[in-house]
C-alpha cells in the first residue's frame, strides 16, 4: 500500500504542490532578472564609469577629473593614473553617501555651509552666465551714482564754547559769534593760529572734553569724521571750504560749537569709465540677491516653518 495515494484527490496536497511550483517559478524568474546580460545590476550604463549603490559616476566627470588632477589630456594619462582617479571618485561617493545617511548636515556647521553655498551657486548659475550690455551697465551706474563717490578728506578743528557756571546758552552763542569774527578777519587759518586764539577767545578744543579717541587734527576721511563728530557739527563741516569757519552750532552735548576747516578735499564723483569693473560686479551682486530672495520666498511657501520669534 503506497504512503501517498495519487489516485485520490487531496486538497491540501494540491495546494502544497501549487505553492511549491509558484516559489520555484519566482526563484527562476528572479535569478534571470538579476543576472541577465545588460541589466542595471550587472552592467554600468554607457554614460557612467561606475555606480555606487545605484548612484552614477559620470564618464564626463571622470575624464575631467583625470585631466584636472594630472594636468594632461585624457589620452596622455596612464592606466595607473586612471585607476587612481576612479578609485578616488568611488571613495568620495561612498563618503558622501555615508554623510547623508548620518545626516551630517544637521549638526556639522561646515557641511551645512557647504550645502548652502552649493545651492546658491546652483540658483546663481543663470545670473553668472549672463553678460550685461554696456547700456545696462551705464543705466545701473546712473541709478546708483552715490556708490561711486570718492570719499572726501578734511583737516578740521571742532571748537566749543562750553555751557558752564552761570553762562547761559545765549551768552555762549555770543562768545562764539565774536570768535568767528576774529577767525574770519585772519589772513590765514592754520593750527598754530587756532591754538593761539583758543584761550583768548574762551574756546576749548572738543578733544579735551570728549574721549581720547575723538577727531584727529590731521587729514581724515569724511566717513571717519562723520563717525566721530556730532551729526550737527559734521553737517556744518561738510559744507565748508578750506579756510572757512562755520556759524555757531548747538550740538547734542549742549555746547556751542565752531567748526574751523584747515584743509579740505571734497567728495569726488567717479566717472563711469573709471569704475566699469565695479559697476559690473555690483550689478551681478544685486541680481544674485534678487534671485536669492525670490528663491527663499518660494521655498518658504512650500515649507512648514514654526518660529517662537526672536527672544
């Protein structure tokens, strides 16, 4: 008597045989799929020199890297040189993929900055590729002339009639007017004259009243004078010619100031022919900023950003 009687129908046996056959069929099909000639798992695509976890290392990048690294044409390179470059590119791709897996950009500031720089270069590509015409450059220059002004230079004395004791502001202004009249009668105005008249006219050099870092008595640029002088005093100084003396200026320190201009080279408008390269660079910079702002605005509309605000 046989152990299995195949002459009798058996549901369990039929299902078991069907399942076994299906598994064997899937195994054969899978083997053929992953080992067949020309499939992606066995062959490198024509445009690539290698793949790393499915990521392509392009032949064009490979050829460029060989030429750049050794300073020769690809045909002149040796097999050893090519193998070295290929292995370096594979190693680099492995490290990049590992960095992405480890989410390196989430905590390494250098990686984050490199990603930001890479994205910006990508969005700036069109702007950098464009070559503005001479008419566009001149139009940009005309609209931003204030950027192309050579800063002025001044040698100036900031003199003060201090409000002290029982002296009133009106009395201080009267002293200032009298001092101004004396200065304006002088044939020449220089540092020795100013120093000699200070005690006689009841004036004090502002440097003696303020910090030691106050305005120097030598030639200084306008931007430095603007940073150090009271705004009202600088505004008066900027209008003076060499040898001129300002009207009394009431500053925020409460004192009455007199500005004496020893020497003066006013700001000079630089001509387009002299600043063409700067105009080109500024135009490109502004265009990049516009593209960057538009890109960030678009990204913000696509992102879920929650902020507690600056605290």
